[in-house]
C-alpha cells in the first residue's frame, strides 16, 4: 500500500485526536488543553497549526508562531516554527519533512527568514540532523532557556526548554 500523506490545517475536533495519539505512546504531557490553546491562537491569527495524516490517520503536527517570544526573532519579524511532533509509529516516513515544507512555504509569503529552536539532548538528535540538512544554521546568539539567552556562568536545566535557535533564509522556491 502506498503512503498517502495529507497536510491540512487543524480544526477544533483535532484537539482530542492529537492528545489521544500522543497518550497512546505514553506522552501524558501532551494534553488536549494545550491543543485547545493552539486552536484558539490559530483562530486569533497568532499561530498556525498544520497537521499531517498518513493514510487517513493522524500522524503529526507543527505550529508556526507569527510573533514569537524569542526576542532575537521577534525584533527582526522572523516567525518561529514550534512544536514539531510526529508520532513514533509514523517517524522516518517523510512526515516531518512534508510538515516543514508546508510551514516554510507559508512563512515565505510573510518573511524572508524562518526560525526555530531545537532541543539539545538525545531525543532531539533526529530533528537536529533534519534541520541542518534543510539549511538551518545557528542564529549566532548561543543557547536559550525559555526563550531567554543563557549567559556565561548561568545554571540551567537540560530539558525541552533549553534550545539552540536556528535560522534559515527562505528562497522563492520554498
């Protein structure tokens, strides 16, 4: 059977669907309230939530935040791709790449650049490699924690909020 990957915008009924998908793989921190907030922000024009389906089944999502909390991006009007997640059972099938293609296409209509933050521990290894292969480079400002630059001597926790911020110049073909 061929792989039919469909990319679409989030609708309100997806909140429970997404939450259930991640709960099934043991991620109880992906609560439906998070997705309800994403949907509300999408309705208000602050965020876009892009979903991927594989053969009609929810497979993953990412969001675009048009005015990010990350100062360096916000001050330059650079939108941020945030929270790219593909269900484990659907990884390594091109879904993240399709989601990124769509996000970059949408961003290129409003900005010359796309930004994102990537985590620094092992769970983010695949994402780190994918972003570099897609042409993302460090923004030159070091790492940040909760969207704030980490300064020399500062102690921070190695968790999902410790990121290296990356940037990519988008082309008209993106």
